[in-house]
C-alpha cells in the first residue's frame, strides 16, 4: 500500500502552535513601534482583571498578610481553650480520686 503524493496534499495536517492552542495564525509580525503600546495595554488589562477579581483592595497582596495572622490567632485560641479544658478535667479527676468511695452496707 503506497501513498501517492496527491493524497498527501489533499488534506494537510496542521502542525505547530496553532494546532495546540486551536487558534488561527496571528498574521504578519507586529512592527516594533507598536510593541510598547501593546505591552502597556497588556499590563492595564492584567491590572483591571486583578481589580475585578480581588475587589476594592485592588490587589491580592494585601489580603495575604491578614489570613496567616488570622489562622495563627485561631490556632492559638484553640490551644488555650483545649489546655484549660484538660487542666480542669485533671483537677476534677484529682478531686474524685481524693474522696473516699462511699461505703455500702455490703462491705460491712
């Protein structure tokens, strides 16, 4: 079974980045005078996207400082509460162990 050259050119298989991204080729190269303008537009688009995603704080960096401190504070409070509960249970058990068991009439 031999493949003819006419069969190869009828349905060419796309190769390259346009196949991977499933987008058409971008066309001719951009002149170098427009590159700074495109870079500024890209930065502005990224800033607007970040502002939309992260609300009035305008940046995710501000919130990152708050959450670790909040989590650490909650862990510290949980440890203090559990420590107090263990200490209270220990003292209550000491009191129970110190009191003699009530005598019953069967022991006499």
